[in-house]
């Protein structure tokens, strides 16, 4: 049974806001979705919230941004008691137990707000490409490259962009010859950072000061991803971040002002608590107090990184500025944290694009681009 819809030219574009997902960043994605749901202009768009549970089920969520907020230090989750929903081509189909499937109608654009594997890494983007549905953000390849820090660095190096020295430890290598892996890491020089190669929000990251802590750190990273990347420590570096937006109507990508993160308290680096818990001692300076020449260089590198991975929609590029003035790219994030207090929206607010306008800009970009190969 299909619900009656007005003709395409008489109705508002329908936006499916998709969030949650199977990764460890499920709760962070829910918080992001709550902010976006509160900001979308309902006079311009018809909004349908869709949650993906940690077991992979898609459900028709309540349009309740307040529920999708951090409460008592706990992250929200997708409500699995809701009706199941599937995407059939460009139509949403709702399935309730013992009831006839109900077709809600066409989806004009999907706003995918998933972080981490099974969502930010090209998997959801591939599904949407196959269905011929427009969506916000990076395409299949750029999403996959942006998620995998190993291939991200390979691509950046091939484009002449500066990156931190690193070693990749895959599960086969670790099982076959852990000693050789340890020697490769030692050649970087301690301390090092051990990270899951395909994860975000600082899950599974450890700073390792000497060889005695390496095995434990690799095992911790492997809880989130069997593939691990170990990076040289950028001693004394300043952490600078910059937002990038695709240009409207085929224009050139634009970079925001740059921001600087300073982590205090008991945190040695920008870990999960420092990022997301408001009581933690993390300071964000927007714009960063850097010379104009350096800010210009960082903004240029951010756009070059965006173009290197064939980015679309949005990205946040993270840098280390070393004490000698050298700059290296830490990573690019194709679906950065997107609450109003996150770095990406704050850099754009300081650049003259407030949060609701930023959400609208991303939806406009998604609606402008064609489906299929481009």
C-alpha cells in the first residue's frame, strides 16, 4: 500500500536523515543527528529520521532531537522498538509486525550522519549509488580512502602532501612475525601513537612511550579494527583543524578559518573524553592565533587534501604544526563531528556560515549533483 504524495513540483524535498550504525561511533552519530534534526528548515524540507541499530536493522525513528543528546555522560542509541524501514530504490517502505508493508514515498536526498565503518567508509554510499539516490557528502572511493588512514596517507604522499611517518600492522603480519612489526615500529622512534586504521572519535588510540607498551596498544586498537597504523609522535606540535566545503554550482572548494585545539587536564592527547564530554579541559580557539601566512598555507593544504581524495560535500582536515614551522597532515575526515559545538561547524560559523545555513548548504550541494558516475 502506498501513501498518497503531492506531485514532485508541489511538495517539499524529502530528506532522510540516517544515523546510528554498527560501528563503535554509534552514539556519537546519534548526537550528531539530534543537532542536524533540530537545524533543518522544516518550511523547506520534509524530514524523515532513520536509525540504523548496532545489529544493522533500519528503523523509522521519532523526530525528537532532544532524545538524541548526551545525558548523564551517556550517549544515546537508536530506538529498536520502532517500525522497521527499508529503502527500495528511492522509496521508503515501512514494515510493522503483522501488518502490510507501507510505502512512504520517494526520498529526494539522504543525509548520512554515520561515523566510522559501515557508514562513513563508502558502504552506505555504495548502497545509495546503486539505488540512484542523492546524498550529502563524499562518494564511495573518497569515503573509503578518508576512512582508511593507510591508503589516505599513500594518496596524500602521491600528491606531494606532507604526512607523519607511519607503519601499518595488519593481522596477518602480526600473527606471522610480530618481532618484525616491533622492529618497524622501533625505527619510527618512541613515543608513537597506535591507532585502528579505520576508526574515528579516538576510539582504540594509545600513546606508547616505550617498547614494553606496544603489544597491549596494538591489541587495544585491534578491538576496533584488525588493521592497525602506528604513527611517529609529533613532539611539541600544535593541533590545527580546517573545514572544507565543496563549491556551489561547480565552484572551487572553500576552506574555513583554521582552529586550534589545546588539550589540558589529565589528557595527553585529544581522546574521546576530551572531544565529547563538556567537563573535560579542552580548549578550542576559533580562529587560531597563527600568522596569516601560516593560516593561508593551512587552508590551501586543506583544499588540496580534499581534492586529492576527490572529496564532495564536506571534510575536516587535521594538521600538526611542528615547532620548526613544518606542517604535516594528520588526517582528513569526510563526515566530521557535526554538533554545533564540534570543530567543523564552529570553523564555518566563524567564517560567516552559521549551523542552520551550513546544514542547508550541504543539502543544496547534494540536490545539485547528479546521480550515477560523475
